[in-house]
C-alpha cells in the first residue's frame, strides 16, 4: 500500500548524493539533496539512487505542490517524497546491496565507472556460459552479443551489438567485430569486421578489413592486409595477402594471389566481378569490372583483364618482356653524368 518506493544504497562516502532520511518506523520521511543537508543529515550514509516506483495518481497530485525553495533554486522530484509523507502516505525504501545499481553519473569519471560495472557484468555472464576470456578487463563486449561455448576471446577484442559468434572460435587479439556473424571454429585476429558473415572454420587476419556485405563460406582464408567489400567467397577460397576484392562473387576453391584486385569503380558507378569455381588469379592481377572469369580459368600474374575469360582458359594480358643486352650500364652512365652536371 505504499504511495512510493525508493531504491536506496549505503555508501561509505555518500558525498554528492541525496540523503535518505527515515523515520523511527523505518519508512522514508524525505530525501535531502547534498547542498541542502544539515551537518546531521550529511552524516547519513544511505543515499537516493534516483530510481522510484510511484502510484501514478498520487505522484501527479504531489507534483503540483513542488516548490523551488532550495539552494539550487530548482524543482526537485525528490521533494515529492516529503509531500507524500506530509499527506499521510507511506513511502518505503529498498536498500540494495549491489552498489553497481546505485552509481550516479554526473561526470565522465562516473560514466566510465558505470560502464566498467556493465562490462564486468556482461563478461561474467559469458564466462559462466562457457566462453573463455583471457583478460576480461581488456575485452569489450556490448549488450546483446551472442557467443558460443568454448570460444576463446583474447585481449583487445571488441564485440559490438548485433554480433553472433559460434562455438570453438578464436577471436583476437585485437579484433573488432560489429553486427556480424562468425561460424563455428572460425579464427579472427588483428582485424576489423563490420556487417559481414565469416563461415565456419574460416580464418581472417592478421590486419584484414571486412567491410559491410562481405560473406565467407566454410574454410575460407583472408590473410594480412586484405580488404573485402560487398564480396561473396564460396567454400575454400583464399585471398592470402595484399589484395582488394570489392563487389565480387567468387566461387569455390579459388586462389587470389598477392596484390590482385577487382577494379570495381570507374569514378561514377560500381561494377561486379565474377570468378568461377577453382579459378586461379595470379599475383598483381587487375580485374577490370564488369568482367567474368570462368570455372577453372587461370589468369597469369601481372595481367590487366578487361574481357571475360572462358572456363578452363589461360588469360595473359601483359606486354611481352624485352631484354636489351648491356643496356643497364648505359643507363647508369647516363644517370651519373646527369648527376655530375647538376652538382656543378
């Protein structure tokens, strides 16, 4: 039958908080803000957390009588407690033992402390659910993230809202994953993934960047300094290092060599590159979209491909090498003479 119930807490140092003043019967008589406390009231350690449960009708009746006669010249919601008491109503107080529920946020220091409490609570839940977190204080998991059992999180990992991690994964160190899905048994380290899907048993990193719309099948490999954007790679395909694959559809068991890129933008529009199953894309290949490379095709290193490559074909799109005997010495002599002239 209480008109209101106040959530309170007991602090060893209550400075900065409103004090809860109780009557002899244990009910709450009033709440006094820090700047309005007498010396006796300031010594009270029970504080107001700012969380209340009111009888709606009685609350709005009391609000009509709130005055700003205080040190701040403000209208305090807390004055409602005293007004209800004066009207003969009962106001109860529930003192929580969980101080994290009571922390007030009035500056960035307190905000950081409140965030620390929340991170610890989230991490604890995952630990109890079978996730290994090597260093909980340096692992950041937002609310709503789902992580499967026996996954290991290394320090520096940041898992943002909307992320789902499967079982038996290895995440980190220093992996940032946002609104993405990671399949069972995948491994991600030193990489950034946003709004993407990493298939089971795939590996990403170190230093890879999966931008929105990327999707890896089972057992794919994305290596160091690789960027994907709106790219789909089917099972077993590999982009091992120093590549950009954007707006592309890549089949199964494709190998994309070091330095190869899909040239997807002409300055005005994006175009799609398609690569068939079991194709081989050599190092430093430029695939000028829109272009298709058929199943099992082989594109020679250093080629710039502007036309479709049929299935099973070998594509060579580069100048033939020309060797000029003894010409290197002529170039050196010419350069040396120019340097001597410029130094005079």
